[in-house]
C-alpha cells in the first residue's frame, strides 16, 4: 500500500472481443477503503486501450484529491510493464496513451505501477464495474 498520505488506485479495462465493446473502471483507495469509484463505456476498442483509459481517468480523478504519492495497481501485466519501461510500446495509439499517463503522473510526487492478480478484491470490484457498464450498453 501507499505511504502515509498516499493514495492507491486500482484499475481495470475490459473488451468483449478484441477489439470489441469496451469499458474501463477505477477505484481510489485510502486506508483500505474505497473513497471514489468511476467507470465508463470506452466504445469499440481493444482491451489494452481500455486498460490505459482506466489509468488515465483514475489519475485525473486522483489529481483532485492529492499531489502526493500514488500506487497504481492493475491486473494488466502488459500495461504495467510498458509503464515501467520493461516492455516497449510498439503500437502508436498505445504510445500516445502512455504519453498521456506520463504527463498526468507528473502532477504527483511519485507514481508507481504494480501488477496484481485478478483475484485482488479491489481489481475484482473494478472488473465488476466494467462488466456493469458493458451490460448497460447491451454489449
């Protein structure tokens, strides 16, 4: 978890088909309690795009609450490894999304990206929010 005064962010993106109808969701968590959740339909796009959109919208929401330390948790190992520089981003549209994440990350004292299992309860909650968005759209 984050250092004192920090905020934890849990994100998920989902696409039914790849590409397909997609949604993203995030949870802002402080002291192991959800303080804000958000989700939205992302249109017809890829799962990786939805994962990046979740992080972007989460960072935008977090900027209204803190400029301190953030930990961003995702079950997308690919996106986390791209954000930490372990993997290159080969697709131009994902490079643009990564650049947006990095620009937003600059608003905070520190941002770390952590890969977690899909079974993490906060990730599971974000996944449910994604599926709720897709179900509402009939996707």
